[in-house]
């Protein structure tokens, strides 16, 4: 779940790590090559040199994960939630239930008299394992070239071909700090930032520690009201018009997914702060109002190392880019 | 390797006209300004093309493997297009080609055939010094005019657009494999290693090209993945970047200044 940083104080999640020494042979040959490679744009490359960072190699890590089949998440196994209707979720796990407001009268076999939102920790753990393994491999490559840090990190996840597997891919440009020493724990620091944004961060008195990322997954079993609002059929029960109303169950599920992602990341920060947070939510609509909401939050864990230098006076300019 | 006579007759006529002072380019106004600022002037828009039959290669349903024939074909086709573009630039007496774009197009009339096109703007140093690469050819680069100016400010000089490719077949999963891991969140090491290997091979080949040019490094590396027309289990991993060498003179990088953009 967490990308281990150079000076990890141990107060965050330990994170998943991949096995050591499992880089492919071609990686070793490439990293031993004579020229450096870098995924930096030219302006970022120039800014990198200006800051005294020397690019040494483009480093990357991968992990292909099989996503387990979750009976609880399948539309064919409604009711097989990890927490029974009205039951208590384990401590720290989000879950809330909804009951039919129509007097308990069952209009048909398909009338959904209950619904539930619940967190899927097993999905989050699988994501953390895939991300953590890919990250560890990138760090291993960076270690092989003697890098002090990795800048301009980009991570992607995608479904592979037509199989039920997901690939995690993380890459970045390994750099050496000119005249700098080995980072604490000999583990390179990492950051999503590069170029001007990294220069401004350092100028502002912060140093990057590591990239942090987490996924929160919430499953929505819609109850009758949510189903009807989503399908536009509530008028059957509420008269001849469709009132404008909030779909409360979905709103709360979306809020919960974002909030959980933030909590996961917070757990990885220790006493440091998060810079450049990016939150991406994906919703997979199933049927009858059922949904899976997955929310990924990523950013760079940063630590203050000096007082903020006063910024020079700004001057207007016209860019040629 | 193509010979200059490979170029079509019309290319010769067009390039002859350019030799009389008129220039063409796909540079934007800002790029044009910065190319001039860097001490170069555009000579002409140059291109190279190759229509290539990519053929087929047997692949095993359950085996992840590099499809070497296809890798070779994709590589050769791009090389042909690039070489023809370089020949056009050479004919203009250019020092290099900037803003190179490499595209692959498929046409309805040619099943299994693809057109590989390389286009860019040939440039020449205004002070007459040669900026050709170690092989005596005009340098090529996919850098924009802005990036070209910036890289020159850092003391690095483009040597060539370098690339590496690897066409890889990803195995299908058998029933036994699928059943063996059903319901589990597990890494699939065979797939991880296969994809890892494929990308590393592409990047290694790109670095080998850079080493041939005597480059110090490669900037702006891009890793592209396309299935073209082969189906989802066969993927081309293409690694591209501009090889650069450190210039001989000492360069002091200007200290950045804070600016307020008036663009927005």
C-alpha cells in the first residue's frame, strides 16, 4: 500500500514489498549500459541539471496480479456480503445498511427490501500488493544504478488483454544528487514531481520522501429507493411525478470511498505532509443501481528541511511554449 | 539500408526547389523563433515512407514469447522510413532534423501492410559549424523547437532519434492455471516476467542505438504499446527518445526566475 521512503519512521503502513533480485536479465543488461536514459521532458531535464541532479537511468517495475473472484461482489450472490444485514462490520471497516421505507410490504419478489454499502478491504489489499511489488522492483532497479532518488514517477494500472488480470506499471527517472551522500537506509527517495515543480518544492523548503498511493473500494447493494431513483421509476410509489432528490445511498458511498482513500494515505504519512494529491474515482455501474466505487489517491510525501526562502518578485512574461 | 536513388523523382524536384532559398517547415511560429535563437535555420520539410508487409508468425497459445520476425519487420520498416528522411535532409545539406514524428498507418487496400512514415524539419547551423553525428549523418530528434533550444542551453547536443522495439505474444491462461488460482489475489509471475522482459528488451535496444552514436544519454524516453492488427494478446512495445551528447564547452545554466504567465 505504501511506497517505502528513505527515512521511513515506521509510523506508516509497512506496505507490500516484492521479492528481491527478481529483475529480468534484460534489465540488468540495460542498466549496465553506457548511456543514461530518462523519461524526463527536456524542460524537466534542464531543471533537473540546474538543481544538481544527474539522471542515471529510466527505472521501472511491474506486477501482474490476478484479481480474485469475490462472491460477495457478484450480482448473482446478492446477500453474500461479508457483514449480514443489520450486522456489525469489523472495527475500522465501513458498512451501512438501508431498509425499505414502504411499510415492509413486498410488492414483488424483485422488490429490494434492504441495501448495503460496504468497504472491500480484500480488493484494497490486492491493489496494495500489486502496487507495492511493482514499486519495490522499481526501487531495486534504482538501487542497481546507485541512484539517490527517483523523480517524475508515473504509475498506471490496466487490464491486460482479455484476461481477468491487472498490470501495475511504475516508472521514473533515477537520479544522483551531485555531491550528495547515500540516502538514509540506502533506499532511494521517490516523487511524482519533476522539473519545475520539484525545484519549487525544494525552494519552498520541502524534500520528497516517497510516493504514496492507496485505493479504497466500496460496493453498493442498492435498496428499493436507490434502485428506483436510478432507474427513474419512483413515481410508482410517489405519485405521478419524479421528485428531484438526492440518491443518498450512492452519495454516502462516494463520500466513504474518498474518505477511506484519504485515511489509507494518511496512515502512510507519519509526521510528514502530502503534496500534489490526486484523487481519481472510477465507478463501475452494475445493474439495478448496484455499483462498485474505486477511489485511488496518490501524491508525494514531503518533509520540511529548511525555512521557506522568500520568493523573488514575480514579473510578467509571455511564454513561447 | 536504402540508397539515395530510392527517393521518388518528385522528391528530387521538391528538394531542388528548396535549395534555392525557399524553405518549408511544420514548425509553429514560436518553434521557428527558438530554432533561429538557437543558431539554426530551417531548410525544408523532409519525410521518408515505407509500406511494409508485416507477415505472420506462428505463436503458441499458451506461451509468452517474443515474435522475432515481427519485431524485425517493425524495426526494419521504421529504419527504412527514417533513412529516407535522413537522405532528404542530407540532400539539403542539413545538420539535423528536428520535430521528427514517426507514424504507422493502415489502409483498407493492404491487409497486413502498413505505411511507416517519418517526417520532420531539416535545419542547418547558421555559423557554418557542422552538427552532424558521429556517423556523419544529420542528427534526428523528436524534440520540439522549444525543447531543442532548451537542450542546447544545457550544453547537450542531439545525436539521433533512437528506438527499440519488441513484439511480444502474451500467453493465454489454460483451464488448469485459471482453476488453480481461482478466487485468489495473487501475482502471476509468468506474465509479470514476460511483460517486464519485453519492455526491457525494447529499452535495451534503444540504448544500444544510443551507444552506437556515442551518446551520453537519452532524453524524453517514451514507452508506447500497440496491438496494431494482431489482436489483444500480441503487443508491440516501442521505446523512443533523443540521444544526446555532452558538448565540450563549459555551460553555466541560468538560474530560474519566477514568472507570471500572461497566456491565461
